[in-house]
């Protein structure tokens, strides 16, 4: 049972939006799920009518069994993946992460 959602919102500049979207689809998500620690990826575009109109935000969510497994993934895989992405896009893409706990009802 997957009880934690690893949620990251990425903000992409307008200049790299299509390239960044393609990268997230074809490189980031497949790489993040390769070890099978992270499961069931979902990506959404953030609808922000209040924003400044510069860039696009995308939300990516993965399920993971627990925080310990996520920490293991971050240590073994996530840090390298993040570094590669930052080298590729530099200040044209930024992200922030939130951990969510699934509450069943």
C-alpha cells in the first residue's frame, strides 16, 4: 500500500516549456520510476489565472510506500536526477517538493 505522495511543482520559463515538458515526460519520469520505488506518476498543468503570466507550472506526483523508501530513493537516485535537470535547464526551470500523506476514508 502506498501511503506517501511525493509531489513536485516545476515552474518552466515560456522559452523552454515544450523542451522541458518533453524532458519531464521522456527522461525525468521514466528515470524516477525505473527502480520501482516511486510508482504511478501523474502530471498536471497548474491553472494559475492569478500568476504573472511568465512561464508554466507543472505538477508531478508519485506514490511511494513510506518516507524511509523515499529517503533511500533520494540518496541513491533522486539527487543525481535533480542535478542533471538543473545542469540542463539552469535557471529556466525551478521546483519545490511537498510530501503528502494519503488519508483513507
